[in-house]
């Protein structure tokens, strides 16, 4: 990992910490990085793929109290 990549990762984490980015943004970046490196162990971690892809879209359509978002 080069310094520029490290700085970008730290920026993404800071943006998430401040509430300006989503966890999905972080995991998407890490997925690409992990797959590029070909690290199967990391690719299989629950943090990267916590649930089936079909459920990801269900979660994103719910509000914090569990109700569906209005379209």
C-alpha cells in the first residue's frame, strides 16, 4: 500500500466517523482493495459481507426505526 492509498483510507474512515459517509462506502472500498490483493481470508470476513446482497437493499430502504422509507 502506498502512502496515498493509506491517506485515502484514513480520510474515508474520518468521513464515516463524522457521519458524512456510510459504512457501505467503506466496505465497498475495502472489498475492492481486498479483491485486488487476492486475499481470500479477508474477502470471507463477515465485516465485508455481513449478509446476503439481497438484504442489503432491504436495509437501505428502512428508516432508523425500522419503517420503510417513503419514495
